[in-house]
């Protein structure tokens, strides 16, 4: 989603670098109809990249970190911030609980 918009913006810039126009953000609007801020867009893009790297590496966080050019600890911190850490199983047989955010 975000990647497509970035590529479209790049192509528009090649067409006429002096033309200024507001690009439609219908695909990236929040449920309330407001435009997301930069942090929201960056988090969504970062989440997409991390999920893709994890899928490609069958969930191996070390290999995913290497693929993204990150240290494993940095990837773990980003996953924690974005709520992407897997649920932890408890040893005492109790139901799994979500990792703290």
C-alpha cells in the first residue's frame, strides 16, 4: 500500500518536478476518515517489511534481521514496539498470554 504510493509519487515527480498537487490518500485513511500522520505511515510500512522478512525466513528472527540490515536486538525492539512479538506459551499449562507492549 504505502510502497505503491511512494513509487507513484516518484513517477509523478519525474513527469513534472515543478507541479505541486496533493495526492489522494483514500487507501491510507484511518477508519475515522482522517489522514494518518507520518509516524502512522512509517509504522505501517515498517510492520509490512518486518512481516515480509519473517515470512521469508520462516519466522527466524536472526535471519530476518540480517535480511533487513538490522541487529537482532534492534529487530526485537521494533517488533515489540509494533506489537509483532509472538504470544508466549506458559510452562505451567495456563493459556498463553500476549507479550507486553
